C-alpha cells in the first residue's frame, strides 16, 4: 500500500523544490511539488493517501497554518516541517500541534528521505487499519439492511462494499420489487458521500414538460411561471448520489440532454449560460434489458454505455427462497410495531406455503403479505383457500433442495464458511457436505 502513497512537497524556492523532488524520485518515492500552501490545503481530506512535507516560511499561508489545517481535517496525517531559521520554540510548538517531524535547513538528503519514509510507513499502516475497520463495520451494517444468507444476496452485498467507495457509476438490474432503490441507498450509505444528499428521480413518473426544470433547475423568469430561482435535482445531489430509477422509461429526446450533463459533470439552469460543475455518483436502476432496448433503438446506446460501468444484478425472490423466512419475520416485526399489534407466529404449514410461492412481486409482495398477516387478513399465499392453492406446487425434489439449501446456508453463514465447524454442527460427513455444496451451487468463499 505504501507504493500507492504520494508526498506533497511545499517549497517556494524553485531550486530546493526541484532538488527535493529528484531526491524523492531516486529513493522510489512518488512526490509532487508546490510553490505555495493553498493548493495543498485544498487537496487534504480524511484518509488522504500520502504525507505532507512543507517549509515553514512561505508566501501567503505559511507551513504552520497548513499544519493546523491538516490536523483539523485528519489528526493522523503525517506532516513534516522544514525551516531554515533554527527556531527551537517553533519546533516544540509544531510538535505539540501534531507535526510528525521537524527538519532544519540545510539538511542532508538522507535525513529528509528517512523521515519521509517513516512517515509513509505510518500513513500506510493507519490507512490499512482504518480500511479494515470500515470494512468490518460496513459488513455488519449492510447485513442488517440487505437481509438474507443465500449466495446470491451475499454476492450483491460483496459487490456493493467493493464498489461503494469508488467514483464508478453503477447500473442496477432487477425485476420490480427486488429492492433496487435499497441497493442504491446502500451504495450511498457505505461510501464517503454518505453525508451529502441522496437524490432519487423516478424517470417514468416525471412529465416530459417538467423534466428540464426538475433536473437542471431554472433561473427566475426563465419561462412563464418561473417566479424564482430553482435548484435542479442534479445540482442538489452535488457531493452525493443521484438515483435514476426506471431509466428505461425516459424519452429519447430527454436522454440526449441528460447524457451531456453526465459526461461533463456540469449543469446549466434554464435561463442561464453559466455552467455549474457537479460532483455526483450516478446510480441507474432498470427492470429492462437496456442492451436489447439499445439494439431496438428504444434507448440511446451511448447513454447505456455511460451508465453501465459496474452492474449489480438483483436476484428475484424465487431464486433465493431460503431467504424468505428471515425476510418475512423481519417484515412481520416491522408491521407489528407500525400497527401496534402482537407479532403472530407462522405455523409449519404456512412456512411451507411461503417457501412454495413464486413471489412474482418479489420482496415488495412479501412485505405486503407480512402486513396482512399481522392485521389478520391472510390471503395468498398464507390462506390455503387462496390463489396459492391453485398454483402449481413445487416437486418433492425442489422442496428438498430448498430445505437443504436453507439449512446449509444458515450453518455456513453462522460459522463463516468453516467446513469443520459446519460438519460438526450438522453432524454431516465432510465429503457429504462438500457434495451438497457443489450440487446446490453454494460456493464456500461466499460465506467467508
């Protein structure tokens, strides 16, 4: 990780700056030089991947002010101060504020290199610990939001945590009711953008006549009825995440206008010629095959490729039936609290009905069934006299596979993929367990 870190050197003497950069490069250290502190100040942020080396005496903002700013942004960021004035009191004060080291001019090059190498080692260790801590925290957090232990949903959680902190745009694919907006919110929540706005736009529900004003905003007097300035959704999402839900329903004429804003990351309010830069993460959600729609010229291919940087595919509920009991119990508890009712308990027969149902409405349908169950209005699929009775029941082999998958998945998740522990808890020989995992398509690595 240390190889990916950068030294930002602030030195107003051109000759000293050039010599120091060359020294760092000869030592295999990536470094960038600056003649003033202000540009470096604007580059500092929590978890900045590098260290700061700065002269104390600088035009404008001095090195001590830069140190003070760095410590307020990230107290663990190493800052090495350089001075040619031999001020011991200044050195003591700087170390008290949080400076990593203090070097007097003139200094031997190996003194500077050794100090910076130690600072880089400390920074690498700090960032590694913080990354691991955040991953552990995010893993625990996302498991309480995206519920389920099926391999399919575990893969979705893994991809979310892997890409959440990147700048890459994401395309979420899934049937109606699978939880696409929930995934988008997780991408936002488990990223550094979490403190900025999450803005959701339903492209299918927005009238074409209002699109430009809603998305880009407008100035006062831009059109009849525009009595005051309005900030558009794109601008409101600056620093955060923008969800374009049901993107497949956006008219082609509007796709062209949206594409430029997404490519350039700028917006122009209606009635204004000023371009406003925006820093947003784009998440698009669709239930359609956008590639096929592009071939049919019903969706712009350039917009499709712009959005399809990373894809997350949400499995329908029928493909992860082992998650149904856990999800249903969660929704029942939520509904009981919302309606101030006692949480009823499923019978064995009702549980079998839940597992056997096809769930065409996916998680949304399951939530509605849980609400009716709490209110005492059972209906499909909990009422044997309902529509579920007329649905084709799963075969005996399918029911056995579903049961085995649920039991083994739960044990694998509980023991974090430890085959020995799972074998002991299920009293199942290891060879048999391996055979079951292979037949049920349950990769061991998804549970670790």
